[in-house]
C-alpha cells in the first residue's frame, strides 16, 4: 500500500513514506495542524497551503521527488468535493457500507469539511482515471476530475474522530521505500522536519515573507503562470521566477539561491540564472504584490472600526476588518482604508445586490431580491469621496453597457430633430439603461425603471443634496418609490395624457447609494413614521477633524479595481431562490437578543428598529457570501473557468453559497446589524420620539441620546426585590420626566409575561 508525506527541498516537492499508524496520526495531530484546519473551516482557505500534504497514488522518482512521477502505487487517492450538507452523512455511511467491495484504506473529511478524501485498493488492470470512475460508479458520487493524476496531493486534516473516519493499518505496508531517504546517512526525515521543512536550521535567510513561506509563494506563482516548468522551458521560467521573487528578497542573489527551486540544475547553473535576473533594472513585481495581497489580510487595525469615539459607540466585539472578507469586498476596504471599512461595505452592498439581480433570498419566509438603500453620512472632507471610485469599479460593466444604449438614444434624438416637421417620426427606443441619475424627474425616472427588463436599476450620488433639491416638491414620491423598491412590490403611475408617462412595474427593483452630510440626510428623510427611515442602511464616516494628513493616502489601484470587476462579472450569472438556514438562525438570534435588551430597558424605539435592520443585515451578509462564492470559483478555475461552470451548472452558486455560511460570515452579520442599529438610533432616535405624540416616547432630559450598557438598564438597576415605586424612580432616572405610572405598569407586565420577574404581592416584585 502507499502513504507518502510531502516536504520541500530546494523548493521542489519531495516524498517519503509513512510506515506506521502512530507516525501518521502524529503528523495529523499537532496543535498547529488543528489550528490551521480550524482557520480554513472558518473561511480562510489561503491557509490550506500550510497543512500537511499526503500522496496515496504514486511512488517517488529515484531522487525522492514527486514532480513527473508516473509510477503508480497499489492504492488510489480520491477527492470527493462540493457535497451539499444534507448529503454528507448518507455518503459517509454509503462509503463505509461498501468498504469491503471498494477496498477502503482511509476515509477523511476534506480540509474545508465539505467533502471527503478516500484511499482504496487499486485495480491494476485499470488506469488511474479508470479506477476513479469505477469507484465513482460504485459509490454513486462524482469525484473531483481536477484531481485525477497520480501526483495529486491531498491537504490532510486532523487525527480526531470527526475528521479521520476510517483507517486500515494495511495502508502502511509499503511496497517500496527506495528513494524515500533524504539525509546522507539514509535516515528517514523526521516528522518535525516534514512540518517545518522550509525552516531548517542551516538557512541563512528568512524562510517567510510577512508570515507566508517562500515555498507557498513560489507554488502560487507557478499556479498563476501556467504550472511548474517543463523540459525545454526550465531555465527561462526559473529566470522569470527569480526576476519576480527578488522584489521580496532584497535583490539578494544568496537569498534567492536559498529559496529558489532547482529542478536538477547545478549550483553554477542556478547562480548564473539568478545573477542574470538580478542584473535587470530594479523594479517591483506586480505578480508578487498580487500573490501577497491574496495571502495577507488587507485590514490590520486592532481597534473597533465602527465607531467615532469611545463615548458614543456600541460596535460589535469583532471589528469588521478583523474578519476574513471575500474578494471584491476586501479590495473595496483596502482602497479607502480600515477607518472607512463599514461605510464602504454599506455603500457597495447595493451595487452587489443590483448585480446579483437574479438572486432571491428567503428571509423569515419572505422571498425578496437583494434590495438595498444606503446612506453614508459624514462631514465635509471626511473621506466620503474616496468611496466614489470604488462604486464605479463595481458598476463599470453595467455602465459600459449603458453608454452603448445612451449612444443609441442620442442617435434617435438626432433623427427626431431632423424629422421634426415630417409626418413619420422615428420610434423611440426602450433601452434598458440601469445606472440612473437621481438628478431627474419622477416621470423620467419611473420610465427608466420600467425599462430595465426585470433587472435591478442602480443609482449613486456623491451629494445627497441633489435629491433634496431636485425632489424638493416630490420627496413623498421619492420616498414611496424607494419604499416599494426595498420591498420589491408593484409600482404604478398613470396619467390621462397620451404623451405622459404611464408605468406599470410588477416588481420595482432599484438599489440606491447616497453620500452626504448629516443635515442632508435629514432633508432626504424628513418623515419618521412612514417606514422610509427604517429601510435605509446608514453608515457614518469617522471624525477626522484633528487627524493628521496621511503620507500615503488610500487610493483604488488598478489591481484592486480588476479584482472587484472579476467578482462583479460573475454575480449576474446567479439566478434563483435560496434559503440560508444558518444566516436565518443568526438573524433570529440577533432579533431576540435585542428584544430582551430593549424590554429590560423599555426602549420601544430601539425595539422597533430591529425588525427591518435584521432583514437589511441579512441581505448585506448574503451579498458578502455571494462574493465569497465568486472568490472560491475564481481561485479554483480562473475567471473564464468560473464563468463557464456557472453557465454549465446553474445551481453551482447555490451549493457554494450554502457552504459560505462560515463562522466568519456569520460574525460579519452581527457586526453589520449592530452598526446599522447604532447609527439609526444616533441619527433618528430623538426625531422618531418627537414624531410620536405618546409620552412613552419621551426623550432623554438633555435631548441627546445616551449610550447605556447592558448593566445600566432599568431592570439591572433594580434590586432582586423591588416595588413599583422603585421601578418608577429608576424609569425616570433612565428615561426622563415623561414616565407615567401606567407606562411603568405596562413595562412590569411585559417583564412578567417574559418570565423576568414574578409578582409577590400587590405593588411588590422579585426578579427570577
């Protein structure tokens, strides 16, 4: 049988046999291995490269190397990936039931936990691919056809019962151990040397750059440039690698010689290649920059990023920038800087929702598109303008199509002017322009919205006063249109005149992002009882009044724009309804948490805000998850390959989206929801309270919103046993002078119904 562990020597993959169960389990059971697996399953797939790798299908070359081996072993490694969650357990049981017929040697969960790796006895009369097809038919499951060569390695998981599901000791009876010795005295390489092969003590230079091993960087470089070099191109490709790698090796020949793979070349030949590469004009390497950007997090701020100051902030425990965010979103934040992380995410989510116009998300049993309305509030010169090019990058492909349509419209206008006095007039084209200016009339905008062919329109304004001024006499129409677009409901507009615009839209789909000052926000949202305010996702820029000028301001680079556009290109290919059970449960947990907190403080304004914020946050998190799906497909197949697979398999994105419900993405939901709630209260609490005449909505004595923690609620202030008079006193202390005895009685009734208190006698209560 055959188990070979992979290690690196001079940048090349080498193999040595694992001959005992104890040794095999030791390789899988280190704390480092377990920590990496946990990180991968939380969504950071880049860490997979750090896992122990095994090969089960081939024997090494005579020098112990893996590359180019054609000698098959007596076992076959098989990768079964992308399995829907509900099929995982039945498939495992099916594999174990057929283990005798299959000749099963090993079964493990994959690194991401969304598939299996298994090893079975080879049918010697069949080729490698024929063996995989035979096993596939026996188990009635598809194998990963991208992992069908004998040299394919598998990223190993842990030694736990949840990961290592089956292991037969027969797998360690190796038919050949020749070529598996690495040291001069023939002793097998120790496990610790395998795990830390790139960090051997005789190295003079660092084996990592910014926490990423040079071996991993080189492997990724080969992957992106067509694979490892073949005979005839070896010297040329190694020269190209050295020319790029020197940018992160201080242009040092000795450093390059230490980390570069050699592929059988002598020391003299390698030195000649490296010296030639280092003689070229000094410059950076875009290839290395791109690889490192993918391997390292773009956000490194350690402080919470969702607040302006400690006195006015209820930011979530996990800052947005400390999460593993997907491609596109990651680059959006990198383009504006970590302090604008939440504002830029709130700004681009309507773009993502509009691009993924065919996606319908089930939230609380209601199926709606990713309909979103955002407002980024901040003082002048607070950085709002940095968001503009990011939004443009997301919508660039749609805008390019719109320009083509606008040229056609201009041609029609010219023809119409030329035929002004003619009997026959050119017919006006109904073109699906989707990026709509807000500097428009109600009639023109309604007509545009009716011509989008059932897809989302999108509007962006860097100055929200455009809306306030243009729609000054029609803000109610603007409010109605946006409210209906958030809900995706029917919109109709009729007029008697035959020339007037008549519109009948079955589902109004229109996402909007606005940037502006806080006072402009109040001019746009002037009614606080009609539901418009609760449908807007508000973010605020940080207070940079006394911040020093940055030496290197954040800007959107060409590479960042390109990576955003890759994701934007794939999003329109996703069509259909989807239910995300983990995200739904997370939303329900958040709503319930806020319900209990607000009940304990009798905070009705905050309690009502939670309903739509939950929906908005789920839609925004779904947008992030869709970007994760795009990233996964791009990493695995490239952009063109990802596009082809989405077209070939219309349900592929749904399968991947279910897997995107990782702990990291669910943490993102909490961060987003908490931020939206805090900002809604920051800007609108007092206005909402004043809009309702009931004394139950009386504001704070100072007229300002006060931040209160969990232990500062009315409930927490009271002793275990208390009277209604004490409840009245603490209610006045927290809520102000507008508290009545009836409102306190109702609050106590709510607590009693919730099981927070029991009534011991008339006017006396005890906490449970």
